[in-house]
C-alpha cells in the first residue's frame, strides 16, 4: 500500500460558471445578499425613513422591476451639505432634466446607489418618475 498514485493531485479544477456574471452591474451581488439599507419597490422606498450617524454610508437597492432614481430635494437638505442624486447631478434641476432627456440617473432593477453622509441633519429625497405617486424618503443623520 505504499505505492501511491497522484491521480488525486490531478483532480481537475471545475470551471466556475461565469455565464451572466459579466453583465451584472456593481452592486448586484449586494442586492442578492440583502446587503443594502433601503429597497425600492414599485413606487416606494422601504424604509421611507432611515437614520444613520454622520460619516456612515447609505446603500439603496432597486429591489423591484421598474427604474427609479434617488434624487435629493435641493432645498430640503442641510445648508452646508453636498447635493446628491443618482447619475451624479449637481442640482435637482439637472437631475430632472437628465431624466426627461434620456432617463439619466436611473437605477435599474438589481442595481445599487450609495451616498456617504457627513453633515448631520435631515435629507429629503424622491424618485423622479414616481414622485407623483408619493415615492419620497428621508435620511436622518445624527451627530
Ligand atoms: Cu421610482
């Protein structure tokens, strides 16, 4: 029994199936694993109100089938806070125009969007296409 074969050592490495993975957007894995803070459904953010401490990051995930945006109300965030909107717009007007033009700023099903909040205060935001349906939310950042 001291004759050894090395067949075991030549065990083939099974290729891990990669089909489809390359097409996934950053964040998809997080969505599947439930690693997000706020989900987006047909016309709602869940939870609609979310509290964090300054310096923390909020991750939104489109957990539904429709396109959504995360767009801050420019006059409903702290004065010294940086404006935020999916698509990277620097103003609410630019975000609205971008959406009207070519659905810019959209977060597709399964995608995520994240923002780090450094300034304490209340941040109100909405989803451009579903604002008429009341798709709004609030982030409360504590000291
Ligand atoms: Cu929406």
